């Protein structure tokens, strides 16, 4: 009896000492939870089906890919011929390098400009601040396609067509990122900056040594989304480049597809090759991406 009592007291003491054990609750099956999980599973399957279909089609021969009726599994087995032809006929390494170079440059310049602008709108009380910020917010509703012609004329006037700068500069304008960073800087305690100013730090030093270190999570999220947007951008690099050696990966793969007409397997292989770098980026930075979507809510940009 005394042994059982001691055991029970020991278990209670362990549960009281361990917050994990003390928080345990018996699992209850709730109808609404089951319904929610079932809906999420159905939505996940619906989202995955097109991707699975693309991968399977890219592994078919052109005969199987164009066969009627359409089937999931090829009659002649899987093959990597579509990938081999796309890689052989295209300049994949050069296009990947162009995409990587321009995407990194766009990300660095965009984050630098947006963070400085967001901090200025958040902390510096200059003349016309509210009107200028309202104009930046208003520019968000302008569709990027409307700006294609004036931007191309500007690049033509500056002799930047078919150059890296012609691809990069028009894409560093990101009013959404200025708005997001401004809202984040509004939440940084101003007492920290005032203490640094009392110690003799100027505005730039406060920004670089106080504000930016506190903003690492939001800067990481903004950088990832800007990089993904720059990598996926097809329209502007397609308009501003004619030289095959300056094309980005999405634009270059499009030229391979055009050369062969409608080749379903090659089209899908090109799409998979273009998406592979972003899949790698997502696998490495999925925590930051999910955290950025959860905290900022700009996953649709």
C-alpha cells in the first residue's frame, strides 16, 4: 500500500514538474475536426493532381503524351527523352545563371530601397509624407501590364534594352514591400531608438544597428517573396530581351517550346525544370516562407 502511494505521489510530482506532461489532455474525436481534416485532404489532393500530371506527362514519349484517350500511365513506359531534348536544344546553364543573377540583384536592391523607404515613412516627419505614402499605396492597384509600354520606352531611351540592368531596374519598384515594412517599423518600440540617440547615434546608425537587427524575420520573409517573384517573372524579361544569352530561364525555355511547336512532353519538362530551383528554395526556407505568410499575409504577391 505504501509502495502504491509512493508511486502515485511520484507520478503526480513528475507531472507537476514537467509542463509537457501537465498539459496532456485526452484526445477527443470531434465531428467538426474530422470534417475539417477531410476537406483539407481533398483540397491537398486537388492541388497536387496538376503537379503530378505535369511530372508524369514530362516522363512520357510524345506519342504517349498526345495519345487519345488520355491516360495517366504511358503505354510505352517512362522516358527522360523530353528532358534530354530540352537540355540539349536549350542553353539551360546560361539561363539559370541569368535568372539567378537578376533575381538576387532585384532582391538585394528591392529590400534595401523598401526598408529605407519604410523606415522613413514610419519615423521621419517630413513635408508631404502622408500624401507621398498615399500615392505609393495607390500605385499598388495599378496592374503591372499597363506599365509595360512606358517602361520599355524608358529602357529604350536609356539604351538598356537587352542588358541586365534593363531586366533588373524596372522590377525593383515594390510599393507592397514598402507598405509591409513601414507597418512593421511602426511596431518597433521607439524608446530603443531614443536611447540610442541619447548615446550619440545618428539616424543612419540607429537604423543599421538597432532597427535592422530587430527586423530580421520580416526582412527574410520579404527577401524570399521578392526572389520568388523575380524568378517567376516572365512578361518583363520576355519584352526587354531579344538576345538568347541574356534570357532568363522561363523566357529561354519558352523559345525552345516555340521552336518545336506543340510538344506536350517537352512543354511539361520545361515547366518542371523552371520550377525546380523554386522547389529547392522552398525546401530550404519553408519555415521562413510559412512564417512570412502567417505574419504578413502577402502570400498572393
